[in-house]
C-alpha cells in the first residue's frame, strides 16, 4: 500500500477489501467494548484548513481509540500559513513532530503537494472539489454492511447519486471505488451545471458498469438500492454560478420521494453535513427516524474505518489482536 492515502486511485481491490475487514475487526474497539494501546506514544497531526466536524473529530477519535495522541490545527488563521509559509515548509516541519498527518485544504491537489515533501503517512481529509478517500471507504463499508443486513448482493446493485456531483468530492471518490466491484447500475441526477465530471463517467463505463444521467428525480426508481444525496457546495461556485442559483425542490430527497418513487428497502445516504436552511432543499428532515435513512449509521462507521486506515498505514494492523485488553 502507498505510504499515503491521497486518492482512492492508489488502492487495489485487495487493499480495499483488507481495509474493510480490518474496520469490521475495529468495531468493538471503536465502541469501547475492547481496548488497545497499539499506537501508544504516536502523535497525529490534524491540519484542517477548511470547515469540518465529522472528518476532523472522527480521525481524532480513531487515533485516540488506538492509544495515540492528537495535535489539532483548525483554520489558516491559526497556522503559520497565514504568515505566508509554504505547504512544503509546513510539511517538513510537521513530519518532525508527528507520526501521521490528516489534512483538509480548499485547493484540489494541495494535500498531494504537502505529502510529496514527507514520508510520514498523509491522509487526504478532502482537497477542494478533488477527493475524500476516507469518506468513500466508510460509504462503501456502510453499503456493504447494510446490504449484508438486508441480504442483498453488491453485484448488480443500482446506486443513484444526486445533488452536487460536480464539486462533491465524496461522490468522486465513491464512484471510483464502486467501479472496482462487480458490474452495477449507476444513475446520476444533477441540477444544471453540476453534473458528474465526464472523465469519471467514462472511467466507470469503461469498467463495465451501466451509467445513466438524468436531470430530474421525477422518475420511477423502484429498483434503486441506494440513494446517495449530497449538499450543493455553493462555497465552490464562481460568482457567475452563484448569481441567482437556487436548487429546485424537485431535487430534494424526502419521505414523499422515497415512498412514491423508491422501493421499501431503498437506503438513503449522505456524507453530511446537510444544509438545514429551508431554501437549500437538501435531504429532508422528515426522514429522521425512518430506518431507510442510514446517515447516522454512516457517521458511526467513520470511526472503525478511520482506525483501519491508521492501523494499515502505520503497519500495526497485525499487532492489534495481541494487544487487546479488557475495558
Ligand atoms: N463528510 C464530511 O466530510 O463531513 P465534515 O465536512 O463535517 O468533515
């Protein structure tokens, strides 16, 4: 495995399956039913130059659950980048302090640039509209776990992705991961101007998957297994795009859509955050409490999956079994 996790492109199918197996083994530790100190003495540098709740806190918690400690920096204002320090210098400095680094940055490619200056494992916690590989791994883990519960195979699954497919980095990573599995059907529904980039559609189609683009949710989706919806990333819009943009209510995933258009066990996923402002028309709160809504099971899965990423990159995955201690 590459020393870093910058893009899902660096992962083979065997490596992904290994990570998912390690994640499953981490669940009792994530829930503190078992304890390990396998990363005792290790330090994680968490560098978040863009807003985050889930990724920052769950990477932090995952490292602590493995016995390590975390140094957090949030926002440019609180780093010396605010004084003009380069990514290269920051990377060289942080490598002297930390055993692993998670970084989120608003510019695509910036985390890879940072990683090129160090051999300390660097994990991309989201680089602008680029990728979010740990989110995609936890999404895949969630789909696999939910399908096992429902007795469904992943092969032949029908996944609908909707929302901001242009700037949504989670869908960019997830579609690539899914494309490594048995042929499935992928339907993409985006508002005007926010379609999935062509190169990703071509990649997925070239791997034998059936990809279809539609411009509306007003269709029959009874055979859809997963509806994966995303927030509109207005913070990445150009001034021209922002001018007068509003998301039509027709793109909202809500109870009426699920009841009228989808099947009885269609799962609803979202990487979160969902925009709760009414005008945002993001995933509706009327599905809260509906068992088909998997979003909080998804966030819970973030801890064991991120533990598995650390354990594998820091090469302690084989040691954990021997290190387990009672709570
Ligand atoms: N899904 C996700 O990346 O959430 P945060 O922005 O809160 O980290």
